[in-house]
C-alpha cells in the first residue's frame, strides 16, 4: 500500500506531526509520497524533501492507494477537489480545532498506522454538489 500525504502547509508546527508520521510509516514499512505542498512548509529547507517523491496536487491521488489530508475541514475539502477524478480514498487527520470531516486526531497517529498496516479501512462514499 502506498500512502499519499497532503498537509496544510499554513498550519504552524505541522512539520512536527509530518516528521512523526514519516518515522512511523517507515517503521511500519508503509510506502508514502507527498503532495508538492510540502515545499511551502515554513522553516523547512526545500532540500529536506529531495529524498521523497513529490507529486502535483492533482496527480497525488493517481499515484497512491490512500491520500491522507492533514489539516482542517478546508484542507480535506481541497484535497477531495484535487482528487475528484480519481477513485482513491481520502483519510482526514485533524490538525485544527473541530475537524468534523476528519476521521483521526493527531493524537491517534498509532491507531492510524495500525489501520493502514492492516488495511482495515472502511470506505464511506460521499457526494459532492456541483
């Protein structure tokens, strides 16, 4: 299974969570790639991302099995828009206050890794209005 990661680069301290997620995905032997939005994360040199595979937002979902959107509901909706031509499932991780649409909180990262590793994910179909 290959995971696509699309974080909200505007959220302060998101890099701390992303680095923790990278570590845990590597430990679980789960492949992952990133949206090129990571290049916009503050206080992270662009060359940090050279060791990872990056995709344009619209191409990320086509190159992975699940896309993890890290941020708030707006981030998840933007990720869904970018993935609209793909059947790739999206998984939201709330990095904000409420996160009505997100399935996981950042404090539940270990549970998220377990779901990904065992592929024990329930897919809910959602409709989009034009």
